[in-house]
C-alpha cells in the first residue's frame, strides 16, 4: 500500500513518502532491524495514520514476521512517528530513561535516526505506560485485577486465567482492551466468567468519563430502558483505566451495510439518542454548538490549503456562508450530546440499542449530534461503502422518530447547517489527517455534497419534509 501519492510533499517531514509506503517501510525494517534478529517481514499493512501537516506523522504498521530458523510466524504492531529533520533524537533519549518490558523481538523501542523516525513496539507506548502491564496475563492478574475485583465483587473472590485482547489502539492517546478471567468464590462453588472492556488513557479523561457514565447509568431513562450504555465498573487511577461490563450487539455500520430494511431499526436508535439528549449530566463542557463548529472550520481550512489548495476557495465560500447563518443556541435547549456519534458507536442487538465510547460527552445543540451522525452516513455512501438509498431511508426514519421523542422542533435549515459543518470540520478534516486510501481524492465530491445541502434550492431527500417544502 502506497498512500504517499495522495499528499503533496511536506518540506518539514522529509521522509513522509517513506512513512506512507508500506513496502518501502517493510524493506527498511528488514534491512535495519529484523535481519539482525533472524526474522523476515512476510507481510505489512498500514493500520492507522495521524498526519499533522508541517509537524509530524504517526503511522501504525501491522507486520507478519517469520523466524528464519524455525519457520514460526509472529505478528507485531509498530507505531512509528516521523519527525521534522533532526527531531527524533531528543524524544529517543527521553524514552531511553523509561524502562520498557521486553517484546516478542526483545526490542521495545527502535530509532531510525537517518529517517528521523522513532518506533514503539506494541504493547510499549511512550505515553500509555499501563498497556504493557494490561497485555501481560501474569502482570494483569497480579497487579491490576485484584484491586478491580475487590472494588466491584468484594474480597471473597479468587481470580485465574486472565487474558487481554487489544480491541482499539490510538497510539499515545488511548487503548481499549477486552479482558476475560475466571472468578471463584472462596466460600461456595460459585464461578463467574466476566467479560470487561478496559480503556486506558494518556491523561485523566477516564475519570471524567467514569463520572459521566455513572450519572447516565443511574438516570431515569436508563432505568426505564430508553437509554442503554455499558455499565461502568471502576476507574483505577494508578493505571488511568476505565473498566466497564461488555454489552452485546453488532455495530449499526455493519447492519446497515447488509440489511436492506435497516431503516426499521432507526426507531430504536432515535429513542436512544433522544434519551441521551434529555438526560442531565453534571460538569460537562459546553462545546456542541455552531460557534464551536465555526472555530473548527479554521483548522479544516488550513488543512485544505496544505493538501488541496485548489479547493481552498470553495471551502472559504462555504465557511463564510456558515458564519453568516450560524444557528442560535436559544432555538433548542442545551442537551447532553454524545460528541462522537457515528454508526460504529451504536451497537444493536435484538433487545436494545447501546451507545458506546462516551469519552466526548458535552452540552450543546442536539442538532450538532444529529448533524454529525448524518454527515458520517452520507460520507460512507459517497465512498460507496453503504448503499445510498438505504442510507437516505435510514436518515429519514431516524429524524421522524427522533422528532416524536423530543419537544423541540427539528428546524430543516438548522439541521442542514450542522450537517454541512460536520462534513467540513469532521469528514474532510479526518480524510486528510488519517490519509485513508481514496478519501483525499474524494474531498471534491464532499465539497459538492456540502454545497448542495447548504445552498441547494430544495431540501435533501433524507429530510422528512423534503416533499412538502422547498427553500
């Protein structure tokens, strides 16, 4: 995979083309690292990219290695940060001061100084010190689980067979693991096999999320079944980790992709979102509104100027119109917003719709959440990952049922404003920062979609009132 052709040269990060070419990196790692360890790179994939134009680029590579003597294969996750010229030396020296446990190749840290590249070998991480402990079954059972079990189950239980599997990894920011173990009660023969999800952070975000989740868990609408979230278990300060019980379900993204009648599920999805919006949570920041969206437009515009300067004028025109027509907060009450509402953060089973990944809860205009969800769905249909007709029917069903659960009016113009803002500040910006295959080439189509929604003569087909009114 070579993603380098999607970006213009970055004079500050001279080895960006190397970073984004998987095969070039495979050859480089083979020559500089693995040949000395009697290992061969059989396969390499780019799993994640975070590109900051003019600053740095972080790339996660998943490697399949083969041992030259035994023929045994191993899988390895490498997180490489490419710096500006000469920028890797200081962080490398700093990292050497911190002890890191051995990995399958006995190298926790790799420095490719000639390429201004510093590589952490998972589960080692520059800022997430707890991950290496959580991923080691012995250390997990000895150092972490006793505190967790005493906190939630009490001190009459014994733990055995601990295992952790990485679910989602955002280097230097957060890591989510699925943890299983066996609990045996010391006074009777009761046995339990809990399945927990642990999210460890680089800062104290988990403590704030735990506080908000506890408030949601004890809320009236959650007790009545209109809102479902994972049950929070504990926050362990030493490990900066939030623990919650597993919830069953399939991501809405997958169900929408394969189910032609998915729109029938949107009544339950709308119920859950409306319940969240109407559940008060203390100590949340006010961030989900038009004013904050406009602030994010500036960042998106800088990215466009760097990557696709020929589209900057289009971005400026759309941003100017958004600034002139920004919805006022007084039109709807402040709501508790999810803050990162998309189809992968909605799990659906036969009984419930669960909202997960609640780190970004905030107060704001409820249309901010709806606009973000709708923009993500429209983007996926534009990329050909979801059927366009199926997406439009699902959005229309979502809005119809959501309106039936709330007292405020879903103003069509305001909703179009938030969808457009989300397309520009989230979808376009993330396409650049994450450099996913094909998404930067798709930016012009995103601009055209945003312009049609914001400035078109008629409302989009997915608005329930589309056939009843024109602009």
